[in-house]
């Protein structure tokens, strides 16, 4: 550790160097993630594991000696998968082929004993109307548009497909469909089904139809089988249930600003995850990196001028209740949120940031690019930030999202193989250091609000 | 496929877009790598697998319909590991703890029945002199300086440690050491020993001492045990042998230049690999990417002005005979090599290139940076290129190396876990497209030689 008086003399170059060094040599993020992933595991909102994760991260933040650590209550939905889903293709009675599926988050169960009927394949929501009720009624609709592999950003490819998952059931039911099977949002061909949220809109509970994701390998096979035998039957059984909302928490810790304590800088990720894997990339990584930001600032002896707050949001995956609650409370209290940064794109090698910012602040931030070049951080794009901090938008808050390399993200996203061994320690630590560096610069130089800068 | 007449009108932006699209949608690199890794496997020079790899890649290049495909004979060393190495720590007679080691490439065997004696730990070659013969004679020297984790480039960290592996035995024997154990060149703590080349210099064969790498986890354990009990004994047994040199081949294919056939642009990787894994990252990836460069140029209907040559070099790992032979033959024939690009840093997300170039050509290349930005290729640094193309240096040849993200490379380098499943298809394909794009631009705009540009 270096004394505060020495630190005060550091150039920005030296401060960033120290931040990266400490993250890579003495970082805590990987150890925290190991615990979250391997000792706790998948942390779906409303589950016991989610509550264990709240308790664990609160303890760890308290151990850092921050100025204040607290839990912010929030009511969250509670959906459970129940016993493992089961599905097969039946080409003639008794001749069956198993396929890998998982219920989509929020889906209803199949009828007792499962659902077996004919199937119709489409490439997207827009195909439903062309087919019409005559071809869809009484059948299962199979949404099979793959992610577009020639897009460089896999998030763009995800954005171009995920309407099938989110709205497939709500749209198909209008034409009399009795169930929905959706190709997993995965660019790889493999055997993992990928879950994720779906919604029924205003559809009454008794009209809802079950929806599941199928692995990409099985989607390919199923499509081939359907081409050969359009009359084949598809069977699936899932036992998911919705329970009444339960109370959970955002976990929050802060270092009080020495000069402008009322200017708040938030850094966070979401503590909940889907239930299939252990949520290491989505978003255990973002949580431990955000915790590490405060630890690195503290350990390096830097005294923030502004209040730096870590927020581990609950319920990003199937409700965004934590993000909404945090913004709501901030508004009630009249807090001045000058900047918020989210890490929710995996624990991969950091490439840069995306900024949701006015032109003036974006320009100021761009001037820091050379400071990041030694760390191969090149991407400073305008765009979105993160779902959890989105509700803070407005009133001059500058929002940002960490942008790690996206190529491998959807191999793991929402699937059984989103697990700790797929996170590289150095990549995680480089992400934490990159976030800390940005927060340091924002704290030191401030954000322009209206005409004034506090710097 | 797009017709040649249409292609001729393409802007550079459109040509690059087409290259990336084809690599990501219809690429062959991943399929080739699957075969090289899973159907052939580790391909140490002089082994049967190396010859199978020569035959396979020649066939595949022939199937591409290039203008010419041939084998360039080269004599290579033949070193074999023999039966698996065996090692333990003995804290008292009969009380033993197994550790994971592997012989370093080129090492001699231990005496029959193995070698068991006391051990002395050092942090590098420079410690030997200080200890002197009195503390070293008759013992095994344990080189245990770890790679420096706070360097952003893991290759820099490797460069700072690898002298222990390469020269440890040759230096320790001067003080009477009877064997050498070297901490694996790996930033992770895990159980894999990492092999790699070592040399004895001019030391006569009968004075050579055996050298092995130990896994990082076991290096840590061993260091702790030695601190507690400096008198403990270390046992290891390895059966490696050197055979007379054998004939092998560089595999070469080319598209003849339409306008300047005598200007040669070379792109390559090395076909040999260490024997422990299947050599997917080192350097199966570089081979299939280089093959893909010619395939993508051909498939896209682009007609190169210059001769584009793919070279799969033999024996990079323990001799560089292939690289030296290629340059030697080029010189004999008076060939004009204007540019050479090597991919030998793993099949990870490409970040850019390193150029070994005069200032004028480097400046010309830098002007293409904006073309690469949509593909997140930002790094255009001056520096080294690749070992195999190094011997081409001089006479105005501009050299370049692909620079993929380096964070995970040394987790796998020269170890049992350098295997196909650790290569991401998209990352590999993005690398191939990035290389193809550079070769396209070099071909189109030429290289300044002396005062003239042919463009």
C-alpha cells in the first residue's frame, strides 16, 4: 500500500498503472466470483441462493471498511423451473428422439402429462400472419431464426433474434398455437438450451401457452426432420410455476465523497442470475468487478471527491425490479446521480465502454482515451449502457457500460455452461481495473451538469 | 459467390465487409482445425503425426484449386518424449508426494531408474553465481521465477521468464547441478506442466543434465516444502531421446500474381506443435487461418496482382528449420519477397498487428486503420513479427504478425490443454478475416521498395 500523501502527487498515468497492477497482482474479484459461483451458484430472483448471495456480498462489502453498507428492499417475482424439462420428437408412434429443452423464464407449465402435437416451423414473428390460424391452430410453433453470425457484435445478433424468445408465445397464441419452442440464442452449434425471459403481455393466465428453448444442435435436427416429415409430433413437459412476489434486496455500499458528497457515482452489476448455470459471466463477473472498483480505490489510498457507490442490483433477468427501485428511491431522496457505470456483458477481455451521454461530457471523456491505450482499451462508443442503470437516465446523469469482447458471450449466456471455469482470471481483473480507472477519472474531473463543472 | 466483374468495382470498405462475412458465414478454418487437432493431434517435428499433417494440409490446399501446391523438403530434428515422466518429492524415506512434470524439449533422459537428490531453489539464472558450486554441486536446481502478472502483454511476461527454461540446464551445469526443474511458463495456477524448447549450447552430450517443467501449482507447493525442509529430496524420471535428423516439409501453396507475379506476399503459421496437447492454438490456428486467407481471396473473386503464398512451416518449436529453409531457398532463387505475415499467437480474438517495417511502409499501412475499426481491430504497433518469417528480414521485406488477445494464451501454451475445445470458432474466423484484409490491401497498394512503389 502507498501512503495518501504520495498518491496525491500521482499523475493520471501513474494512478491507472497502480490500479491495473493492484487488480492483476492482488485482486479480489476472482476469489469473490469463485465463492458466488461455486459456493452459491445460480441465483434466480426469489430463490434461496439469491438471498445467500445478498448476505455474502453484504458481508464482503462490510469487510472492505466502506463508509456505509446497506440493503435496499425490493419486491421481486418468484418463478421456479421445477423438475427438469423433458422433450422428444415422435416421427411415428413409439419412435422417438430426445431433444434438449429448457422452459423460458416466466413460462407456464405444460398440462399435466405434457403436451404432444404437430409443429409448424417459422423464421420469426412476421411469419405467423402469413401462415394464419389455419396452419397454426392446435399446433406448437417452432421459432428457428438463427443469430446472424456475420455481425461483429454478438449483442447486435442477439438483438436481432430475441423477439422470438420474448414475444413468440404471446404472438403465436393469437393464431391458436398451444405451445412454443424457440431456438436458443446461441451462435454456436451445441447441446445447451438457453433460457431467458419471455412475456405474455396482457394475456389472461388461463390463455397462456408454455414456451421453451431448444439447443441449437437440436433446432437444426428438428428443422431437418420437419422438412422430411411435416406431420411429426413434438412432445414436451415442463413444471414451472409462478409464486407471489417476495421481498429481496439491492446490496449497496459507498465511500462518501470528501469534497462533493452529494454527487453520486454508481457502479454496478446484477446479483441475480438464471438458474441453469452458476451465473459467472451473467452477471457474477459484473458484481465482483463493481465491488473491486471500491476496493481498488480504497487500497490505492485515493480519496474520492464524490460519493462512489457500488450497487448489486436484484432481478435484472426477469423484472428489473432492483434497477427500477434504485432509481425510484434516488428520485424520492432528491439524490444527484452524476454518473453510473454497469458491467453486464461478461467477464471477458475489456475492449472499452459504451456511453449514453450528452455531447459535451462524451467529448471530455474521449480526451482520456490515450490514458487507456497501454491497456488495449480502444472502444469509446456512443450507445447504450446497462439495463439496471437505465432508469437513472435523465437529469444529466451520464451512463456507461463496460464493453468486454463479445465473441464468446452467447456461448454461455443463460445456459448450464455459464460457469466459473469459463471466466479467465486476468480478463476479469483487467475489466475491474478498466472500470476503476474510468471511475477514478470521472471522480477527479467531474461531469458537466448544465453549464457548470465541479472539478 | 460474387462475379469478378462486380468485385472489381468494390470499395475497400466493401471488400473487407465481404471478407469478414464469408469468413464468419462460410469459413473453412474451424473445420480444418478440427481435423488437424482431433483427427491428427500433436505434431512434433519428425513424428508420424507431423507427416500426416503435411499430407492432409497439402491435400486441402490442392482442393482449393490454387495455381501451385508443393512440398519443400527440410531436415528436422527428431526428439521423442518416450513414456510419461514421473516425479515426486520425498520429505523422508517412503513419505512421498507426487508432482506433475514434463521433460523440456531437447532434454536428455534421467539416468535409468531416475534421479533422486537434494534441491536448491532459485529465482533465475542470475542467482546461480551467488549460490556458487558449494551450494549447487550434486543437486537439482529449481528455477521458480513466476511470469509477471501485471504486464498487460502476456508475451512480455513470457519473455521475462523463458531464459530459465531455455538456458537453465546449460547454466546450472556449470556449477555442478545434476538436473533442472523449471516452473511452467503459465500465469495461471493449475496442474499442467508446460514443455518448450531448451538448449545445452556447446556442452558435450555426456555432460548434459536432464531438465523438466513442473506445473505452477506444484511449483508453489514445492517452494513451500523446501522452505520448511531444505533437505528434502526430489525424484524424477524421464525417457526422452534424440534421434538423427529426418526429412520433413514446409507445405506451400500459391496464387500467381496477375500483374506483378515476381512480387511475393507470404502468409503462414507453423505446422509442427508440441506433443502434449493437439496444438490447436500453437499453431494449428495460424495454419488454418493462413490457408483461409488464400481461400477467402479466391472465393471472393478477387484477382491478386502479386503472388500470394501460404506457407505452413515445419519445426518452429524446436529448431526453426522450416523458416530458415524457406528463406534460404528464396534467396537462392532470387525471389522478391515484399511482405510476410505470420499468425503464431493463438486463435483468440484478433486485436491487430505488429509490424517489423521501415517508417515509410508503416506510415502507409497506418492509413488503413479506419478500414479495420468496424471489426474492432485497433492495434497497429511496431515490433516483432513471427519466428518463421524472421529469416526473410532484409532486402526491404515488410514483416508483420497477427496480434490476437494474449490473456489466455499461456494458459494453454505447450501444455496438454492446448486443445480444440479451447478455440472459439468466431475468434478464429475473425483472425482469418483480419489477416485476409491486410493481405488484400498490401496486394492492392503494394510495398515501397527503395524509392518506388508498384501499386
